[in-house]
């Protein structure tokens, strides 16, 4: 069932309130990203702040520093994509299923 855009505008204050509530939840939304088959894992919160990073000891036995940097970057990207998906799902519940335009709110 598609929601009438005019109905959405009527409920804007409610949506605004729910958005503020969601902003408060951002620190509690956690996603784990991994790369290299789990050699590098990290956690981000909903504000895309890195909470933790774990690098497997066997990574340090190699001298490929560039590879380690690429793995960290890939793990971060993986986690940030998951955060954005979770935020989209949360927004979808707030808007009653009305899809927001891509890029709105930085997502």
C-alpha cells in the first residue's frame, strides 16, 4: 500500500520527532565489517565512528603493509554500508514505507 505524499506532509512533525529519536539511537546501532576472510574486523556505530578494530596476528608476519591498509579500508567500507542499510530500514519504518530519495540525509 503506497502512502499519499500529502499524508506524509501532514505527519511531518511526527516524522521530525521520530528522526530526532533516531539520531539519539545512532550510538547504539553497531555494525561489524570484515576483510581478508576475517583477518581484519572492525566495529562502527551509527555515527560511523570506529569503535574497535581487530587485526589477526598472522597479518603481521607478512611485510605487506599496503595489504594491511587495504584490508582495514575494506573492513571499514563493509561496516559503513551495513550501517547505512540499517539506517534506511529505520527510516522506512518512520516514513511508513515511503522511500526517501537516494542521497537524502547523506545515505
